[in-house]
């Protein structure tokens, strides 16, 4: 079995205690075996990390990877959430398996180059023969740890929902396909590379019955639950008008709170809802850049964390963020909490903790997020000798000063990024294929 030794890092941020200086990490069998000074082993492959900061791989808790082919679409650039969706739905309706596969490859590569080793994905529309399978196979090609969720929309415009009728599915078919993909792909074992979740899109695109049935199915299968919740003022108004209650109450009534549930955004949670999430151990995927881009507001992350809510970071879909850079997302999260609460409301280290340990907890992973012996070897190596970090007195505060791209990235001990470039497949060929697909969509 091959061994890798990451040698002589300037700083190792274990996220499990004190930082280490001038130390090494020994990897074998996809697992961190040892961390310490002057390590060695027979037949080991050495990766020099002098002048580098080493962190756990970052964890992305919310994405719509299919949107990677619809960045900066005119008409949606300056719209609020509902208007933005109505602009994009007709374009996404022309997607098929090729668009799903290529967008996943490109989106996960963008994440990997920003230090991300694990990503969830929320795919909630399946036009023209597209399936969740297309994204899972693509993730295997890139080499990231993947938490795909089988999303759904069942309430179209004619029934009072937001999506066009031709993009919604019959609820029985949705549940049947959830069972199919869980049985085919979900792996609950330690070190698993694929864990499937169940994820109705949102309270304004599925029925109460599908929300409840999805929760029952997920718990029967032992998988996690995910959806959007309380994203902006329109979301709150819809919940009050259609359900007669706020989103937190709606979620609780239908079985959508608990330590196997995480909700995206939660920008407009009130104090009672924050308390509900804390006591039920319901997780939150905080998406600061997307919330800024769509004008949704600033999520009360400080209040959530102080109350004990588990919070991870999400880049959200590229059509509402345009940049899938997870270390940049950590910086944005820190800055937004400082804007609303003062400069002492979130440190660079806490932002990095949310991006690593926080994300792992939200996804229910106890085998990633920290650099300690026995954890999976998901490791990011950041060169702090470049222009972005020049003049920094504290390279470990990289959320403040950069860099924004990794030098090397390991997932399960396998090098996915090497010297700042994808090492697992031909990214150039994927980019050329993506350009052709975008041109076809635009035409």
C-alpha cells in the first residue's frame, strides 16, 4: 500500500487544538497515520511543504452544480430570488445528461482548486433524461468526496408553485427514484466517497405531503435530508400566506428538524427558530456570497453559533454566486458578520473552522474536517510564499490575506490537485466541452 509523507510544513492547522510548526503528516491507505516532526517510512513518497500552510480539506455543504454552465446570465444578474429563478428555469429546461455531467466536472474542479475536498450537491430538476447518476459518475472522475442529494419539484405554476409545469415530476415517481439512487450509490461506511441524501427543492415547489413522505423515506433508508429554508423576505411571506406559519414551524411540523437534517440559507430565521434548530441539532448551510448576490440579506450566523446551531459553508449554485471558491466564501462569511456586529464578531480562525469542522458536522461526517491520526487524508496545502500572502505576519490567518487557490489537494490520500492544476483528468478538454454546451444553450 502506497505511503505519502507531507514534509516540513510551516504551519499545520489541525482544527483540533494547537497549530503545529515544521511538522510532517504520514498518509497510508487513505488515512492520516502520524503527525509530528522528522517522520519517515520505507518506500514513502515525499511531498515537500516548506513555506506552506496545511489545513483540512474544506467542506461545501450546499451547491447546485448543474448551474455551472449558467453563470452571469443576462436578465438574472440583478434579480431577486423568485425573478432570478423564473429567468433561469427555461434555460435549465434544455439541459440533458451531457450538461449535468460537464457542469459537475467543472464545478467540482473549481471547488477543488479552492481547497475543497468534500461537496454536497442539490439537483432538483431532471429534464431530457438527466439523472442524479450523471453527477455521481462525474464526481468520481474528479475525485472529490461527494454528497449528492436527489432533489425534486412537484408543484408547478398552474398549481400555485414557482417552477414551470414541464419541470415538475409526479410525487410517486420522485420517491421511487430516491429509493433507486440510494440503493445504487449510498455508502454509509467510514471513509465513504458517496453518500446520497433526499432533498425536495423548497416549500414553494413541493407539496406538504412530499415533504413529509421524503422525511419518512430518508429515515427509513438512514440518509440525510436537505432543502432550502427562510432564504429571503419573499420566502417568509410565501410561508405565512400558504401555510399560516413561519418556515421553522413548517419544517418542524413535517419532520424536517433533527440531527439528520440541514437547511440551506436560513437568512431570515428568528430567535425562536434559531432556538429550535439548536435544540434539535438541525444544521445550516450558510451561503454568504449568494445571499449578497441575490440581495437576500445577512444570515444570523453569530446568533446561530452562539446558540449551538451547527453551521457549515456553501457556495450555492454558480448562477447565483458565479464563483465557486470555498476559501473565498469563508472570508465573505467572516466579513458579513463583522459588518452587522463589529470587527470582533468573527475571527479568521472561526471562519476556517466553519469551512472545515462545521461543514463536516453538518453533513454528518466524523471522519473528516480535522487533521489528526485516524481521520481520512483530506488535506489542503497552501503556498504562502506568493504575492497574496506577501507581508502577512500570520500566514495561518489565510482567510484574511490569502492565498485563494491551493498548491496541492489530497482526497482519501489521493492527489487531486498538484502544483495548482487538476491531477485526476484533463480539465482543458472539459472546459472545451463546456464552452460548446454553453454556446448551444445560448443559441
